[in-house]
C-alpha cells in the first residue's frame, strides 16, 4: 500500500533520485531528492486527473538544444504526453516575469508525468541539454 502525506498525496519515490544532486550553472548543487515525489491519490473508482509539466527554458546553445528537443520529443511520445505549448510568441500580461521560452506538456496523470521525468529516455535528453540550456520545470495537477 503506498504511503500518503497529510494532503492525501501518494508517494511516488524514484530510486534514481535518492541522494542525488544536480550541479547548476553557478557551480552549486541543487537537491533533487524530493522532486516530483508526491502526486494526488485518486479515490476508488475515480479516474486520475490530467497533469501538466511546465518548462521555462533559457537556451545558451541552440545547436546542442536541438539534440535535446529531438530526444525529449521521443520520450514525450513514448509516455503518452502531448505538447500544448512549445515556444511561440509570449506577451506578459502582469508582473515582471520575462521567460525566454515556455513549454507545456499534458499527461494523462501525475503518475505518467512522473514516469516520463524519471525515465531512461528523458535522462538521455537531460544529459544532452546539460550545457545547452537552463530549465525550470514544475508539475501541476489539472482538473
């Protein structure tokens, strides 16, 4: 039986993240051990909600980033996701957020998004983009 947190979210711990850290562009390490660990638990008989991965990208090497796009697209397709936004014109409506590139992926469930993010296919894509871009990535539950 899966463990749940106080908010009823089911733990989806990834063995790939235990004790892992990623080195950022500034040379500091970011702790990834809790990244995407919890997702909502569906009630019995209830179907899982869609989930969305939202990415803000700052591309430093467009040529190398093309390889990441190719590999990540293959991983997205394999995990049943759909690109809703992939670049495109942006218009700030409020605040001072100035993202350079936004990507939005739709998954059938948070579990599917988690499986994609921690998959060997996406790991290969992440390695390809390591020096090509800095990404901020969040997982958001849908309705």
